[in-house]
């Protein structure tokens, strides 16, 4: 049985970890968001790809909750000297995006290979091999593609459109959002991604932010069509539990964009492309509303900070294989 | 009195340190070689600019003899993982060029500013300000410009042309050289450099490698002409002491390229553009040969590892002011 998982970052990484406890890694394909990718200091940075790589490699600092275990931050500390002298208007030496010293090696390798003409798909496979990951990691596209967020509120930047990293990291997702769009020009999913969506026995939409993690994937031509064509064996996991996001700003963002921040709101977003929604036990009373939105509702523990929950969640999803 | 110094890396940095002991920093302009500059991991690296910056800032590790004090190497250590998986023929993840974690901040800033459209001259001034250096630091050109070395010997790469960093760092300058050339296409010195050569009361050619450090400067259009026009107030310091280079491969390289590895050989190279050569006391018996080559010969201690020698050497050079 082959499984394809549509992925953002942290939530998807945790789900994949559980999935790899119950199936052979070689049967798993992760299709990963690249619309948060950015270039800083000349380096090509792919946050979601790296979060998944490091998590599955068991290399993350679980106590701190982010970054690599044993990480140091000496390069960033030294950058402060330059942030003080940059001319007005310059975005050089951004110290708000913290890159650990050993994490830098990944960006160095990716940047050098892309400069040599390798595709992001090729580089990602090489990075996965370097960490001995057995699953197939596919960036959703090899093309340039990014999420742009329009800021609301009454701050200095209200009304302006910024990149996702500006919103998420620099502004610590503390500013309301009035719009999200994906700038993709001619970007298209790779053939490998479309084949993985077509060929898998089951497609799982990981518990990632439906707007800014799964949204960009669905904005690319052909992705929604591929899901619709096999909707009966597509299952989504709600990233909203008890009306709140486990991590990140998904709940606020849904509200700001006019979507109810609940599993029912999530069902409304996913009903066109998935036949079932997995919701946490705390949301059992939303079952009728989810089904009214057009999805089967599966109630099971989804909070993967407890051991075994990810594996059980994965088993639940595998039941939707055609 | 204004002083302009033509500079490579380490030898020039030590001379400048001595010079700044005896004159106001604001009267000093360093014109610095950029033909060893390279791009690694997407980062713009300027070894001679950084050696001078760090040395003058007192930030170098004098015990180790290179790099920043308190430096760590965690990014490079982590890069080894990727060097193992890169495809055959790929030059990604070069671990032979060791970049310290705090040193990286300088490359990050330079790269980001150049990407924003700043000139290398502007960025260099900003970096000098960040380190509170009072002198004016000028890259010799803002254009792309590099040293290429043809390898001799009987190794695998014999006969091939490589970049200076390949020769100097990757091959640890352990391979004979049969030719050196400067690929500069349309590169030209900046107006600031030409003005600094014209306006200074004295121009000093620092004790840097005459072939690969001072050579590239002289290969740019207008530099030799500017020196010839004021030859009487141009003084060079021999980097060769007792027939050997104090640091680096200058002695072997001179021999390989058919130049006698002695102060007399150096005099032959500099006589067209400088009226005097400062040689170390151990080379006092070369005085007649240097003068026969067409230069005044000044004998004085030049080995700057001892305190006070650099300052005294600077005073000697200032005597040639017009």
C-alpha cells in the first residue's frame, strides 16, 4: 500500500513520524509546501522541507520544540554587528530569522546545488539521503512560488502585503491578516507530485494550516483536480482541535479570513477534495456539522505529543485506502 | 600627509597595523586585492578584505595565526554530511574552504547588500564601520575579476587552470604553478582607487605576494600608469626575506614563473612602478643588485611578528612622501 501525504511543516512532520511507525518508509511520499521558501543572505531556505527532514531524522531539540539538537547560534549573534550599520532601507543582516549554525549546512548545500542547476526535487532527495530518511520527499513544485499575506490591524504596516516569513517570523504572526494569496506565475506541480497523488492507495492531508500550508499546494494547477478525481480515498486531519490551533496562527487566521475556527470550518475547506475528516475526541460534538459540510467524520485522539497517538492516527487514515 | 597602500592579505594587514600606530587612521587608504574573491554556498567571500578588517579590528586569533578569536566551526562540521551524498561531479558542500561560524556573518552581510545592488566599495565601507576601523578600505574594483592559476607537476590536475582558492586552499599551494593570469574582462579600478593613487603623498606597496596579491591590482587598466606617473613617491616592501616568503607560496611561485626568489627578483618586478624597495636586514648584501635593478634599496627590519617593527617600517616608508 502506498501513501501520499500533503504536508506543511511541524504538524505534518509529527504525523509522518507516526505513519513511519506503522508502514515501510519506502511506501510513503510526502508532498511538501515550498511557498514559505525564501532567500536570506543569498541562501535558499525551505522551512517546511527542513522541519520534516530534521523531525524524521530525530535530530530536533524536542525540549525546546524547534531547531536542531545541540544547535549553536554563533553566526546569527555575530550578524548583529552588521544590522547596526546597514543603511536605512536595507534589509541586509536580518536577525529576526534565526538560523542555527549546523542548520546552515543544509541551506549551504541546497543553495550550492540549485546554483549548479539541480532541481529542488533532486536536492531534496539528496538531503533526505544524507539524513538516512527512507521515505520519498517531494517539494510540491520546482518553480518559484510564494505566499503573500496582506496585513490588517492598525500598525505601521497595515494594508501592506508581505511574504509569509515576514508575517510568521518577523512579526511573530501577531498581526491580523486580511488576505492571503499565492504568487505562482507559471509554477506547476512536478510530474512526480501529480503521479504520487494519482498512484497512491490513500492520500492524507496532514494536520497543517489549511490556509498557508495546504492552501499553496491546492493553489497550483492540477492538485485539486487530482484530489477530486480520487476523493473517496483522500482523508484530511484537522489541525484545529477544540477551536484552536495546536501550533501557529491557524485559528486566528481562519477567523480573520471569515472561516469558522473549528473542525466544521476546516470541513468546509476540505469537503471538495477529501471524503473524510479526522477530528480529535474533544470535537466529537461537531460530528453532525462536519457531515453536514459533506465529509465523513472520524473521531480519534489527534494530539501527537503523546506517544503512540501518531501511529494510531496513521492507522485510522490508512483505513481510507481504496 | 595621506598614505595609500596597495594590499593583499596577511602581510598587508600587518603593515597597516604598524602604519596605524604612527599616523591618523583617517589619512590612510588601503587599496585591496579582490581577485581571490569567490562564491561558495551562494555567499560572496572576499578573503583579503576580511583578513585586513579582522586584523585591524584586533579580532583575529593571533595564537592560531588565522581566523577570528573565539571562532567555532559548527556549520562546516555539519556540512560533511552533505559532502558524502553530493552527486559525482558536483562541487556543492566544499568542506576544504573552512568558514567559521562568526566569520559567516560577514559573508551574509556582504552577500545580502550586493544582492540589494550595493557596490562592493559601499559594502566594504559599511563592514569597516561595523568594526570601527578608521581607515578607508577600497576594493580595487567593483567588477568581477579573478586570478586563475595553471597547475604543473604530475598530479591528476596538471595542466588545468583553477581559481586561486582552488590552488591556495583546496590544494594547499602544494602544486607547482606554470602560469598565472587575471580574468578581468571589462573590470576597471574604481574612480576612488585611481584618485587615491593620484592624491596620496606616498604610495606603499605592502609586503604581499607580488604575483597573486599585488599582480592582480597591477593587471587592471590604469593602475601601473598611475604608479609610473608618481614613481618617485612609491615605495615597495619586499615580501621575500632571506630568499623565502614569510607566509604563503610566494618564493616557490616566483621560481616556478622564472623570477629569482630574492629581493633582487622582487626589485625586477617593482622597478617600473616604484622608486624604492625596503628589504630586511638579512638581505643587506643584495643592496647593489636591487639598485642595479633600478630601485633605491632601504635596509631595515621587516619581520612584523616582533612588536614595534611594523611601526618603524611604516616610518621608513613615509620618508618617501613627496
